[in-house]
């Protein structure tokens, strides 16, 4: 990793180098960041605390805190338990083609 840091001047350069971070890894990281960000945004928009979300979702508050801090990525069933009371679900969409 030290050698790759010398090759890259910024985090963005390193993150976008397919020799260092594969396309699949980049997609996964971007998905997780967007997903958790949306979950937090939706909870806050409804004016819910983590504790209140825990009560209506059945997922314990410490588990919600771990998800929101990105310490763990939840299983799909747990994720849906949290998202549905917030008015969201998951959906599979085609990848967007990048302009050439």
C-alpha cells in the first residue's frame, strides 16, 4: 500500500486506479455510502431518532448505530426492516453507461 500511495497524489487518484481498486469494489463502496446516507437522511427527514426507528422496525438501536456508522453492512432482511418504515425499499437497476 505504501508503494501505491507514492504512485497516487490524492485519494481520488488511488480510488479510481483499477489496479488498486477494482470496478466492482468501487461500485460496492459507492453503493454502501449512498445507501447508508439515504437511510440516515430518510430517518432524519421523518424526525426519528435511532431509538424510535428501532421501535418501529424491530431492529435494535445499537444495530442501527453500527449500520449508520458503516461499521457493518446489514443483511438484506435487516435492511428492509429499517427501510420500509422509512418509506423505502431496494431495487435493482441497470448500470449507467459512462460517456466516452
